[in-house]
C-alpha cells in the first residue's frame, strides 16, 4: 500500500480544520440567535480519509455527524453554510435541518433524520451498481446507537446475500444522545462477530486511511461488503438542544482532548516535520477566517419562497396514451402478468422483486409466473423482509432503475412503513427535486374472500393516501389493472398499486383495446340524475349488484374512483351538482378514511353544498378488523342491502 503523500496529509488536515471551524462557527451563530439548530461532527472528522479515496461514480450515504466525510467527497463549506441557514440554493432548498447532507451531483444521498433508515436505500444503490456490472461502491455510515435498529440488520443481511459493493462504517462515539452504548451495541452483546468488523481508532487518520484503501480495493474487485467499527469520541453535545454536561462527568469531558482527531493529526504532522507550529497556527487562522466569511455571505443568501411550498411533492403526472393489449377476455391476474411482461421488455432497467415471485411458483397469486424464466436478470425473489423490499426499492429507484416490487399482501407492509414514510414518500420533496423515487409497490388488497382474517384481508388505502408524495391506485377491472399499472411503471414518483384479490380471476370481456389509464381520472360506469354513487376496488362490484337490485327505481350515476390519490374531484363535484345527492361505498375502516375525505371536500364547497338535497352518506366498514370466520368478515363489510338502503 502506497504511503500517504505530503500533499494528501496536508489536504486532510485542511479538510478536518475546515470541518471543525464550521462546527464551531455554527455553535457561535446559534448562541447569537442567528440559527435554529446545530448538529456537530466534532470528533468524527478523520473519516474524510475515506471519502477522499472515492471515485466520482461512487456513492456516499452518510448520517448527520459526517461533515468531514462530505467535505472530503467534495461538498464545500459555502454549501453547508447555506444549509445551516436553510437557504434556497441548497440540496434541500431549505427543507432539511443542518447536517442533513444531499448532493445528487456528488452522489451524496439525502440524509434522513431517523438514523439507520438510510442503510437499506444504500443497499438498493449498491445493488444497482452491481446489476450494471460497475466497479463503483457505496460508503454507508451510521451511528452506534442505530445499530440496534432492525433496518441495520436487514441491510447487513442483504449486502452479504448479494455480495454488494459496500463499505459499512459504524461511528461509535459511545452515546445515543445521553445513553451509553458501549455495553449494549450488537458487537458488545455478541450478536455481531467481532472478527467480521474491523475495529479502528477514529482519532488516527492514517489508520482510517490505510484501512479504507485496503477495503476499497477489495470491494472494487467484487469481494462483497466490508464492515468497519470506528471507535471515536463525540467532542460536543448531541445537538444544540442537548447539554452533555448533564450526563458526562467533568473528568470524562476533560479527557476528550487526547482523542481529538484534529489535534492528533496536527501533532503527527508537526512531529514528522511537514509543518511547524507557526505554520499550523497560520493555516488554522486562515481557515477560520474563510469559514467565518463564508457563513457571513451565506446568511444574506436567497431564502426559499412560500410559493414553492408544494413544489416537488410529486413531479409531473405521466400522460400516456398507449395501446397495451388487444380486445379479448381477460382477468385482472392475466392483465397484470402481461403488463409486467411488457414493462420488462420495454426497459431492461425495470426490476421486479418480491417474496416467492420466481418460477416455478411465480408469486402466491401467480402474478409473475414465467417472468423470472424469461427475464432472469430482472426478476428476483426477495427475503421475507418488507423493510428490505421497500428500502431497496427506494435506493434502486434513486440510483436510476425502475423497481416494481411485490408485497404478498398489503397487510404485510407495516414492517416497511419506516422506509415508505421516511424515505420513499418524501425523497423528491426533501431534496427539492434533486433526488426522486420512481418505484411501484404492488400488493393484493382487501377482503370479500373468506379465510384471510386480520393479515390477509384489510383494506387500508387511507393510511397511504395520508402521506404527501405517494400515488395510490386501486383497479376494479382487468382493463384498469393493465392501464393503471402501465402508467404507474412510467411515473417519476412512488405508486402504491393495490389489487382487490377477490376480483383477481373474474373474467371480463374487453370489446376495445386496453390502453394506459391516467392518474386522477375516475371511470363513469353509469349515467344517472338522482344520486351520485362513488366506489372503488371490491365495492364497485357490490355497487353494481345493488343497482341491479334497485333496477330503474332510482337513477344512479356510478363512478369507479380507481385513483385514490390523486382523485377526480372535478368529476365527482360535477355529478353531485347535477344529482344533489352523494353516496360513497368503501371497504376501508370509516375512521379518517378516503370516503370521509371526499365528503369533506364536497360539503366544504359552499356552492356545491347549496345544491345538495340530502346529506352525503358513507357506507363503510366500521372501526373493526376482518375476522377469520366468514360471519365476522361479511358482518364487517359493506353489502348490497346497506348500499341499497343508502341510495333510497
């Protein structure tokens, strides 16, 4: 291994000093009341010795202590100063807290606050690199306290399984805010084998540099991930909202200086004769003054505009008018399989991943049958780990692939909700559009098929519709299943595609060619003048049964909403304005539901309210789960009798 040159040693010193003085400057500005918040990286600066060895097409997935690391990657103090003041021209447009680094051009992935949640997206990025046979790698860092998170273990498992090009770095500063961690982390507890985690001294720059050089070489040659456990000291309080003097003794705090990586490296270079004490003092002062000036300039930079608040919640919706399938008899399961096949043919970067989806099983509902045989480089089984499925989807999409990932049932999504809510839904918005997450998560959904019980039969679209950035669609016909799935696969934003499993194998004649279906456009099934009836998913079938029972006693205008978020406010409002009455039928729980949202919008429009003849009615499952015995299931769900009564 080549020795560190004088130039590199001095460069590292400058980077570390710059990081240190920026931290000190932010602390000073906070005391002056000029900033809102500060997260210190003091004591972690030596990790710049890793990032200076990365190549332009490598990726860095850091956490909020990594000021030195991102400076070594190429971010500037000017940029970090703009982030501190939450200015517009930053990687987040002023939307993220300080030290939540993001730079898409430098491949520095947007840092989420819930530390540990970045590791599975890091695996997704690394898998993308490997699928493309690139020699690049991902450096992913995390604090020691977050090594107790489930996503930490799932990330390690996935990286090992796929032999991903990753360098994992645990930055062990001995505290999770105020909680000592040295005796409760997974290495100390014997959960992680010590021999697989190279322990390094975070105060020794040359040790970090040499270990990183060796690891990077190993990773680039295809030998899979490498794991570092770096022992260091947090030289300041957790954040500006914390005071470590409350839980660390005066003696402990006084002893921290001997572990200071900046001091240790400065002393080392002086000892080696690479600079004198006077030269160091001059350099230190020059950097201090430059940092001070850069923060002063940043303070006066352009602020965000309130007019941009909703910018980049999503990108432009896809506008596709494409014929997908010829006329014929289809079932939802058929058209989904055929559309997935078309998607795989259309784009070699489209990846399907889920539990049991490879042949010979082809998915528990056979939605992916024969696809892994025909597209072995695009269709893969996943582990039974929903957070892995969603987190990897996020990283793979951010890298540039087109993931279309399956969950066996939408009821199983909750172990992955951290990834859905923390990363997938808001990546575009929190990065001011610099990162995006074009991914499809599809899953069987709903009841009306006895025997599913609590975790195979829930309708829960309102949970997902609540989060800005997510598109939610629910087809009820084979045509809409194909059309909405195709549009979803060409969206630049995340889509939850929920498939009513009761209707998977109901055959339907399509007299016209099947085409792509736009988001936010309801399907008018039947014209009417007396009542507007809105349904989606399984309840469309129940609504049609109710109309057959009513016959022509009442003139009902029936809509299949099909796109839950966004939804077709215009079509529903125009119909209600005509009929003066509104009935909504949903399978989801009543509380805080989509049906209640629609009623709120309709009644909140004064002009529309004045045209209404009677109050809107919501026919819904109550505040109850689906039970295993069919008696429980059908007692809970909207039925024909309830729909007929609501219409009358």
